[in-house]
């Protein structure tokens, strides 16, 4: 990755120097100096950009393995961070609308959405501490569930990261990330809070995603990333088998 950033830095510097030199040698240097702007001749700069893009293309084509490893590192950072936050009260409280409405997860909680005393009566804003609500969440099993979920997410992140060195583990990490993303995206169907509610405005329901919905929809990226890293791990395994034959 160091080569990549060095290349971008050098390329940008050369590009600006080339265009600056051309403008300084133009027929109107005084106007250029007064306006402090670059009068770039499109032909020369376009030719330079085409040449530069050719170098970038070759670099990207030859750095696919390193860039996929960068994706792995990104997945790990996201999962380790978010998974770790599940140990804190505000984050645990925040996931309950998703969990309570999910047919895949709701059975792990003690309270049901259909109960008169459900989670909607005990929401805590982020950073807010309401002892009565916290006690309700303890009785609901909110924090125990959150600790378990956070542990699973961190482990998935570690599996993905280990794929850099161990492709078999990388396949599992990638596929489990894909599966986790499917569950997360299902919240768009099961969780009412992912859509803007009808509070008198004209924009509500589908396709108007709420803040929670906008957070969930991004898991499409995580889904694709999981498949990409799993595919690259599988490719390495196949290459080793062919080399052994």
C-alpha cells in the first residue's frame, strides 16, 4: 500500500508542476499572477492524465491481492469496533428494536413485541441513563444477548483478517460475513424503525429510509466484501492444489 500512496503523491506533484509550468510560460503571466489561478491547456493536461491513468491501471492490475487484503483489514476494523461496542449499555439498548422484531433473534429475549410492556416503552437515547429502563433491559436479557452478539462479530472479524495468511480460514470468514449481512439486511423487512414514520409529513414508509435504515442498507457493501475475500481465498487454495499436482 505504501507504493500506492507514494505513486499518487508523486503523480499529483508532477501533474501540478507540468500544468503550472505551462501557465507560467503563457502569454499572460501577469493575469495569471494576479488571479492566482491555473490556466490549464486541455490538450497537454489530457495527454498527461492519459499517461498517468495507464500507470494507475497497471498498478491496480498488479496489486489485486494487496488491495483485497486491505478489504480484509477494513472488515476486521469495522467488526472489531462494532462488536466491541456491544459490551456497552448504549449500544446494547440501541440494537433491541432490530432484535425484538426479528424472527431469527427475538426468541433470545425475554420480552416480546406483542407484550404490553415492550421495548418501545423503555428506549434510551444514546448517552442517556434511565435506571428504570436499564433494569427493564436487564430483565429482558438485552445485555447478555448483546455481549454474545458482540463476541460473535469480533470473532468473524478475526477470521476474515486471518484470511490474509490462511485461505481456508478466509473462506469461512468471508462466507460468514456474507451470511451475517443477509440477517442484517432482513431488518429492513422486519423492523419498522428502519423507515421514516408517518408523523404528518408526505415522505414516509418505503423508500424513505430512517437513520437506522440508512445504517442497515450499507451492509450490502459488507455482503459483497465478504464474497470477494472468500473468492480470493478459494482462488489461492485452488492455485496451491494445481501447483502441487
